[in-house]
C-alpha cells in the first residue's frame, strides 16, 4: 500500500524559508512522478512542483526561482525547499506520488506565511 507522510510545515515570516519533506513507502524510483500540490482556502488544489522518474522537474510559474524540489532515493524522500516565502504561499501542501499511473496523496501539512 502506498503511503506518503509529509512534515516540515509551520508558520514563517514573509521572506523566510521552510523545507517540506515527504517520506514514501517503497522505492520512490519506481514512482512515475512525485510532487507537491497546495490548496489555499476557497481555491482549487494546484501543482507547485514535481519531479519525474527520470529526474526532470516542473514548477508552477508562481514559485519558479524560489522553490526547489529534490529527492533522496536512498531515503525514499522528496523535499520541497521554499525560499523567499510570500503571503500568497499560505496553503495546505500535499505530497503527491504517481505510482502505476494512480495518484496517491499525503495528509497535508499547513504552511502559513505572515506578513
């Protein structure tokens, strides 16, 4: 059974940094893709960043140059380093894994950026 467990959210001032972690069950190298989505109140869930099995990465325009997604295959963990955080980054962040072309989700972790 696929399980994704996020950690690292919290409260940070604007301009600050946070690193989110997502520990996955099994070898993440077998996943088609892993990524981070976020959902702010009264908004739809949106892609933040993802890393494909081959290592290529994709980012939402709103976070390019500020966020970096990476993975540690040995630890079966994916990270999202978030720098220069803004108020509009406030949301619940969800880890996503695509395994055998099925989407799996973590429970979410709250990120709140205060101005």
